[in-house]
């Protein structure tokens, strides 16, 4: 394998982005990555670092895909800054801080969001240059197992000959049948990130991760938000139901309203606003009228114009590409990762898959434990989990025990006046091995990584319980929940 890497390294040359209006050809590349989202750009960088002559095709004008441009990054910027506004307006007085005339400057808030996005997308361009990766901006189509033709954004055409192709084209918003999105009054997550003014009322179709995050942004800024959810819980599929109930109570205290076990029948524009007709599980219909409607019922793989049917790549009935443990499709030199394959649509999952995939191309042994991939909802409080929920453990027939600890009993949460939430630990009843960890806390997204590390190494509840955690920190709540799981009782509750 070292000889292969050395030969590839010696053949690698520093290539510049293709910008010509005319047709051009790139020959003898080792890998073409289609898509520069978190999975694609990370895979491209890792491939170049391993000595592969790498080309990355991106249909957008900037790198980063949905995540950096109209997803993870801009939404977190708005979540963070809307939280500051809400705290200044509603919490500072109780903390001994007096501020008069706190106002939202929405254009400035949007500008801060855009600055974050441009800094990070520009950072990827710098990393590509640093690692000698050729970038081609345009729509790539696979015409043979060893050739990709790109219709360049500048009107030209680039033909790329390659040994391997990696599909990392991500996902797109799932449309709601019969509801036309205009990104102004009926919006997808993309439009909800760029509203021109704070709506007085906002209706969400869907109370999953995207719905509650973007709903929280506009609720904090002054909108009255109502979420209509087909399921009986918020937070989407996979969330522990006890945790979902705790989470829902927190958001309801903030003013968000939920209509669960309710399906949307139709939506139409009226002089009064967007009128949604919904029906609960008892068959009772009701109308909800609002200034803006956010349709957020999920995402689906994006494979448009990719040309998979040209070469016979298999796609399942949900639009996903089946792959083996090396992320190979049924055509062995064509690979796929991220949102276009099975599993949760998470940026960090795609990143890990990208690295493991290209390591496998040069002889590495692939390994990823999907039970140790964490999920996070970035509201306030945040919700994070890794491993199995209590419902999943029950369904699998695994003997288990639970340890829990409320944030109200955690000293740091008390001093921060930020006591909503809990830690719930699920461990094997006989071996004490950790099966799942679920956290509701303002810093759950940070704490969950300790839990993921512990589970990756097969830790028991006692293992975490016997690790000295700094005091006072919110992380002590995780330790206390593990004490509760293995010993039967926590110390401070």
C-alpha cells in the first residue's frame, strides 16, 4: 500500500479551478467527487492527502453544499443571535442587567449570518488550493464508470476521465403535495433563513429538527409559532419519547404551540394569510391562518441529472443508493456517501463516511459504528442523543436499566439560571455497558461527544461514573446519571 501511495503522490500536481468558457478535458484523475458538502469536501481533502489526484465538482457557486450555505451553518448563526436577543429582552433584568429599548435589527442579523457562511465556504476554497484539489463549478453527469461531463456554470463544458467516482450530492427539501413553495410566504427551510421581516404568525408543517430549530428563531424574535406534526411527538423519528416530552414542555414555556397527531390536508393563500386545513387523529378538522407557512417535512436524496441510469447504478424505492461496507455501489469503482445512502441525514455522518470511503480506496479497512453517531437539535435547551432510545431497546428485547439526573439539581445549571432538561442513561442490565445516552441541556450538543467517545470504546455506566469531572460543570450531570444507572442512586438528587 505504501508503494501505491508513493506512486500516487509523485504523480500529483497542483491544479487550478477550471474557469474556461470553452470545452476542456481533465485526464488521468484518480477520483472525481461530485458534491462539495460536508461529505464531499472532506472526502476530497482526505483523498488528496492520501496521494490521489482529486477533482471536486460542485454545481453551486460556492463550496459547502446545503449545510454551509442554506442549512446547518446559517441556521446556527440565527439560533445563536436570536437567543441573545431573547435573553436581553426577557432574562437580563432577572440577572441584574438593565437594558432599555432592546430591538431586533433583522438586516444586521442576516448580515452576520451571511458573514459566517462566506467565511466558511471561502475556507473550503482555501483548503482545496492548499491540498492541490481541482475544482469544477457546474452540474456533473456520469456518462461512463470512468467519465464525468460537467456543464460548467460559466457556459463551458469539462470532461473528466477518472479511475473512481464518489457521489456526495446530498439531499433536497421534500415537497408537500399540493403546496407550492414561493420562498416568501410559503417557504422551505431555505426561505425561512432569509425572511425580510419577522412575521406576526408562523405555522410549521412538521415539528422535527428543522421545524423546531427555525420555529425557535422566529418565535424568539417575536412571531407566534404553531407547529402541526403528524407524529405523536416532536423532535422527529428516533428521539427518546421521555426526552421528547421534556423538550416539548421547554418549548411550550417559551410560547411555541404544538398540534400533534395531526395531518395537514391543504394550504392556500387568502387575504387573511396562509390558511392551513388540518385534521387530528379523531377526524376533527380545524383551520390555522398565519402570515408565513414553513413546510419542513424532511429531505430526500438529490440525484437529479446525475446519470446513474446511464451506467446502471442501483437506486432503491426511496431514492437512495445501496452501498456495501466500503461505500461501493453495484459498480465497484463508483462510491456513494452521506444523504444519498441509507441512514440519518447528518453532516458529521457524511464527513466520517467520506474519510472512511477514500481510506478504503487506498487499501484501508473501513469501520464505522452507526450506533455511535450523535444527533443534536440546536434549540434552547439543546437536545442530543447517541445510541438507542428506550423504545428501541425495548423493541430489541434487550434487558436494560436507566439512570437519570435533572439539570435542576446540577450546580452549574443552577448558577447559570438554566435548569431546563435532564440526562438519561440507558445501560445493559447485566453488563452495565452503555446502550444510549440522551441529554436535554443548553450545552447538550457539546456534552454528547463525551458520551459518543465512551460508547465507541464500549464503556459501562460505571466507567463514566468513576471519571473525575470538574466542578462546577454541566458535565457532572452526565456523571450523576451514570452513577444512578450503575449504583441505583445519584449523589446530588
